[in-house]
């Protein structure tokens, strides 16, 4: 027969348990409040010591979060507060401090970071190498070079990226000696480091030995590095890669030829003309751009034929190339593209007209500047009018300062500054006063910058002080502000297929929250990809389709320890803390973006779709995955 419990003894046990648990619960509640306070202080960019006091909190989660916040603020005066935590007993706190010191980038942190370059904790050592590269201090080079022999390919590759950041010519010999590393991920990073130092006599031949590497990423970086040397010694090696089976290699090879601009090579021009017929639009648009930038009018016939290409960006690039190389003689071919079905082809043509004689193109530009045309066309027409050395257009640009579309106002202001039209200063001052309350800070600052150019900084700044931006009042922070939304991913239904990505909610909760909020109300549905740069990024999220639009507010950058490998989703910016709604996906690793643009998701399905999307393609709908 089971024993009945002793109710008195049970009550005593429960009471004792409660006494034991109460401090733990209190500490947990205190930590939760601290994390909430840190998230708000970070968002408010508080430099009043609020964040520093949390570096001494007993909870390592709080110390770690405070270190991350200070790294995002990038205030060099906080280095002294962070440095002692490099000895923190919690390894995650130490790692976050290392990352923060790299983000701050103050050279005073170098000795403390170098002290971490010891075997043991590979992740911390990896972060220390990255941070030393970000400091930009060549004094770190001698400490990094021996690590090119480290047993860990991860660390060897990170040294390559750090040396790329340092761009120290004293590292050339060591990089060349190690360029045959057995790991392809290390090899391409070492070639990447060599691109930052221009020394063709030393670099071209060793790098050229990699253009036939078994790994396409190594081949792609090899031709890119050869292009950065801008030496005709590299032409023959780069030409070999125009028939590479991998599109990124071909794209990089074309850009390399564009940089080398070898007019003495009899093979470069025919090879680029041949590339205009490549099956992939990324290659065709890159070839057309190169022909317009660096090669002769002898490509005109081929460019004229490709002005009817199925790809809008290629049509636009051909038009630009023809106008640059033939001027008015290209008008008969190019003029019909002003009525092209694609906005992006039309604006490509308009943007190239500023290089032609003012008398012949001003009527076209003035007609497109007028209300009734697409916003992007009007903005581009204003930009092109700003390039005209003389002739008509000043009166229309001044009138544009009173336009109802703020982005048109901003373009007209920049154009008047480019035309050195000091007579427009009073109109610019009126435009700034009228637009001080507009949500688009970038456009408003374009007007201010035009005033600075034409009237001087003191006068422009006095106008800015007299008409401060209207503030919506203090931000109301939700009780769960520091927590990410309960959405784990999204599916983008595009005109080329579906792309699924997974959010990095812990690393960038506010950026994820912002995207989810916009997506839930259909903000992204139907938008066109306004920017596609082959073997770099696709970009969307601008309701104006111009690359200058957004939701009417900005969000803070949430720099994190993630890195821009292929398929990373980042927040586009025009400067720190200027994100809003524009996002991009990387075609390939873009390590120069690390720590500079918030990563908030990564593609888990549909990278083939990412590689097919072209300028003007659409995201029909964003479906959130809960």
C-alpha cells in the first residue's frame, strides 16, 4: 500500500525551494530588463555611459549584448571600456568584444588583439584576425603572415581577407608563396588580398597561373586580380577566360579587360564583341558596358544589333556605349529606345545624353523632365541636364525645385549645383524650408548639399538650423522590443521563380522586424528589381523603382558577426543607419561588405533563381513563414 505524503514536510520543502529559486528568478528578471534597456540605448545611439555600465553585469548575456551595442555605435572612446573584457571568463563575451573592437577600428586596440593570436580558441582567433584587418594598421602584418602556415584553413583564409583590408605591399611575397594552398577557399582569398596592391611586375605572372584552377571561384578571383593590376601583361591570360563554362568567371574576365583597356591587343575587341552574343544576359550587359567604356567605335555595328536584345539592361548598356563612342551619329539607333517598354532602358538612354551637345539633346531632356513622365525618367533627365556644359535648362531646373515629387526636387538641386548656378540659391533655400518635414532625409540633404556647393557651408548650415527636420516625437518602445518577431523566413515569388530565405532573427531582430512589418502589409508585392550587378548583387525593395526610395523612415544598422557569402541578404544603405526597405542578395562572396551592411537573412532555396533575375524583373509577392 503506497504511503500517503507527509503534508507538513511537503509544505516545508516547497517553501525552501521557493527561497532557493527566488534569487534566480529575480536575476533572470533583472537580466531581461537589462537586455531591454540595452536594445533601446543602442537604438537611441546613447553615448552617455548607459551601455558601459552593463559591461560589468554578472550575467554574461548582458555583458555580451552591451559589447555588441558598443561595437555598433563605433565610438572610439569606448575602446578602454571594452579592452578589459578580452579576459572575460565567458568565451562568447570575449568574442563579442573582439568583434566590437574591429568595428570601432581604433588602432589602440592592436596589441590586445594581437595577444589573442594563439592556438586554442579558433573562433576567437578568427575574429581577432578579422579585427586586425579592420584596424588598417600595417604594424599588424608581421603578426599575421606566420598564420598563413596555420593548420586551420579557416584561419589561413581569414588572414588573406585581413591582408586585403591592410593592402600592405610588404605581404606580397608571402601571399605569392602561399597562393597554391591546398584549400580552394584559402586560395581565392589569398588572390583576393593581392588585388589591393598594384605591382604588376611581381603579381601578374604568379596570379596568371591560377586562371585554369580546378575551382571556378579561384579562376574568377584570379582574373579579377589581374584586372586590378591594369597591366597589358595580363591581357592574354584574361582573354582565355571569356570561354569559361562559369558565368562569374566570364563576367570578371570582361571587367578585367575593361580595366586593362589594352588598345594594342588585336584579340580583345573581337572577343568582347563575341561576348555580346553570350547566352547569359549578365555576360552580355557586362560586355556592352566594357565596349562603351574602354574600346573603340569599331564595335558599333555589333552594339547596334544588340540594342534590340531581349534583356533591358543590355539594351540600355548598348545605347550608352553607342552614344559614348559615336555621339550624334548613334542617334538614329538610340532614339527609338526612349520609348522602350522598359523604364530601365529608357533611363539608361536619358542618362547618357548629358555627354552630347546641349543644343541637340536639351529638348529631349526638358520634355522628359516635365510632369507626366515616370518619376525615374524625370530624375534622370534632371541629372543629365546637370551634365550639360551650357545651353538651356536652368529655368526648368529652378522650377523643378517646387515640384510635388521630392526626388525630382533633389535631382534638380543636384543638377543646379553641377551647373554652378549660384542664381538658384534663393530658390534652393525656399525648397529646403518647404521640405524640412519630408520623411526622406536623403532627398532633403541633397538640397542642403547643393546649397553648400553654391553658397558655402556656413550659409547652408544656417538654413538647416533655421528649418530643422520635423520630429515625430519620442519613439515608443514595445515591452518586447529586444525580441525578434515569431517569423522564421520568407518566400519571394518572383517572375523568375521562388526564392526562400531564413531570417537571422537573433543577430538582427529590428531589421527582421522591419522587413516582416512591411511584408505583412504587402509593401514589397509587385516591386521591380531596380538594380542587378552581375556576380555581385540583386537589389529590390524600392517602391519608386529608382534606387532612391524607401518607406519614409530609416532604421539602425545591426552589424553582426555574419559574413557575406553567396546568398546572404543585406540591408542597402546610403550611409550608416540609413536602411529602410531596400534589400539585396549576394551572387557570390562579398567580404568587403562584412561589418558594413546588416545581414538579416540567407537564401535556403532558389539561388538558381537569384542568378537568373535581371533588372526589371518583379517580386510578385512576399510570403512570410511562421
